[in-house]
């Protein structure tokens, strides 16, 4: 070191500055604890040096069960039909009976979870009937196109589907009338009751106008009957929890879809400008892909191509691998598209949806 005075002086300056820094730290700590006893100073030093608390796995599992029970309780409090299971609406504040015995008898039936489960089974059977009708009507095409009423395989050719629908309609109508008799004015403040009433009315209109309206209008009535399957959600509390989480994340799903479409649209413009002329030079006859030459011909076609490849995961190698082999520098663009859409935007949307639904 004597032969290298410059490095010796630099080392001395570093050591001197570090010493002054430590002295200032010690003075600051001493001034902050000058009025403390030795035990308090020791406690403060132990607090500063204490590690972060460790959460035991059993404790974390217990907190998770508590959170799930709290979520289920909130859902039951928000549901009018579940709330009726704990409150006796036929009693006033003093405990006196204010309803007639007929109304109380019906209330004990329609406000029971067993009744909801039975109605859920009826709706499930109705969905199976709708599936049969849809398959039977689809078998008439293309042979009876334009003359659907002449098809012997249609659902309207047999009498038993119509009789089953009539019986189910009578059951649903009886339920609506029973709930209206029990709840009176509160019936119209329940969204499930209004949904049931609307579907029952649609069902009666569809059956009454079956022979008079156009076939397409009749199909709309049949599709609307699928809304009744939503009643299955309040028959099983676990399904109700899942749907409640879905409804709370609808806003995140909507704006996430807009963000995904925007990113795909931007990359589609890039592909039309840069990749489309090079894509026309590739021979796709051996790959049996007639759409590949026009995959990036327009922004709309490019958007469909990117959505099917990146989002839906369909046929990425059929189009992208020949491009990357013919023009290796395009691998950078293809890799950037996968990173930004698949690993970036889609995972970000998933994280936001999970956070909103939790």
C-alpha cells in the first residue's frame, strides 16, 4: 500500500466516512432512549430485532373456514327466500299471530328449503324436456326446411311433450299463486318471484300461440324458458355462493374483455401491415389450410386469427410455424404477441376476477 498512495488515501476516506455514519446512528439511538431504563431499552432493541410473526397452517385453515362461513351467512342474509327460513312473518313484534291459518300453512310449505329442492328437481326435469325438444326439432333439417310442420320427428308431432309442458306450467303457476297469496305486496319486491312470474307468462304465451306465430318466434319462447334453470341456484346454497361471486365479478369481466379486444386489435393491425405480404409468399397446400393465405388480409381476419390462436388455442402451429421458418425475424413478433396477450392480459384479467369474486 505505501507504493500506491492514491488507493491508500481512498481507503482511509471510506473508513472515516463509515465511522462517522455509525457514530451518528449511535447518537440518534442514544438520544431516543436516553430517558428509558435498561429494561425498556432492551425491549426496544428486541422489538426492532423481532422477526415477523409466523402464521401456522392450522390457523390459516381456520381463518379460511371462518371467511367461508361469513360469506355464506352474508349470502343467506341477502336472499329473501333464505331469510324466511329463520323469521316467522306471521307473528308481530309481540309474538301474536296476525295471519290466517291457510296463509300460515302455505307459508310453511313455500318458505321451506325442502320445497325449494323439489322445485329445483322439477326444473331439472323441465330442462331435460327442453333438450329433447331441441334435438327433435334439429333432426328435421335439412330435409324439411321450409315445411317444418310436415316433419314427423319434430317435438310437436308427439302429444306427450305438450302434456308434460302443460303439467309443468300448471305447477309453476300454482307456485306463483301460492307465493302471491302468502307474501301479498312483498311478492313483487323479490327478484326471484318476478323472474318466475315472467317465465310462467312467457310459457303460457308460447303454448297459446304455438299454432299461430312464426317458428322463429316460438323458438324464442322456448329459449326464454331456460331462464327458469336459475331457480336451481337457490335450491343449492353452494351454487348460490358461486353465482354470487360471478355476479360481483361481472364488471371486471366486462372491462377485461374490452382490454383483451383492444390488445388483439392493435396486434391485428401490426400483422396486416408487416406479416400479410410475407404470408402470401408461403405455400400452404401441403398443410391443408385453405384459410391460411388470407389469415391476415384484413384487420378483422387478423383479429379472428389471433383470437383463435392465442385466446382459444386453436391451430397456432399451422400458421405461425411456417411463418417463423420462412422469416425467422417474425419469431420476435409472434413471441411478443404470446407474451402480451396470453401471459400478460389474460392472466391479469384472471387475477382481477379472482380478487373481485373473493
